[in-house]
C-alpha cells in the first residue's frame, strides 16, 4: 500500500502542478511554458469558462476541471485533486478493505454509468417535448402532417442552398453550418 501511495504522489504532484500552471491565466490566447518529462513545452493557457457539453468528454481537460475544481476558482490545487481522488477510491472500494478488486471497480462504474444514462435519457425526453412544441405551430397540442412537413421543408431549403430543388454536391455548405463548425 505504501508503494502505491508513493507512486501516486510521484504522479499526482507533477500532474496537478501542470494543471495549475496551465491555468495560471484565463486568457485562451495566452501561452505558458512548463517542464514536462524534462522537456520544455509551450501550451495555450486553459480557460475553464470555455468548457461546454461538447468539449467535456470523459478524459478532457474540461472534464478534469469539472471533476476536481471543487471550490470553483478555475484552478485545481493538489489538495483538491487528492481529496477528490480519495473520494473516488472510497466509492470503488465497496467493502472498505483498502483495495479495489476488478468486480468492485466495474460495479462502481456500472452504477455511475446507469446514473449518467438515466440523466441523459431524461434530458433527451425533455428535449423531445421542446421539439414537439416547436413543430406544433398553432399550440393546439396536436401536430398535423402539415406542421410536421413545414419543419422538414425548412431543413431541406436550408441545405438546398442553390435553390434547384435538390440537395447534392452542387450546394455549398450553409453559412449557419460553417459558422458553427469553423470554431
């Protein structure tokens, strides 16, 4: 156990200091230089405010901040990191014996995944009601085929940029799509 804690300390302290160094400024345009594995590297400073649901994937820097910046100050300190790792380990050590076996590790993940999927499902169902209400143009709580098709035609017309009644390679990418995907 002591060997594991020592190995974690060797990984955690440099990692946390890199994260703190990388977040020393909140300007996305700023750069910072740090030492990693004996090599100097230049990185853009990280702005936690730039995180959103599209860039907060499991092992991203945004997810790291979401999980470990417990005081919300935009920085992850070593103490914050270690405290959250301890909570995470304890959740996985279901029998409290100080070690995590594969069955415990997988069981904790299954429970966490079930909660995430349930929340995702609930949000998707809520969004379906929003879409229905947008399609029900006369707000009578009934969607006619005409209302349904009107939405479809708006979509078709958005992609039929040259207006020839066909969506194909001759249609340039819609401006709204370019703005959204050029970032």
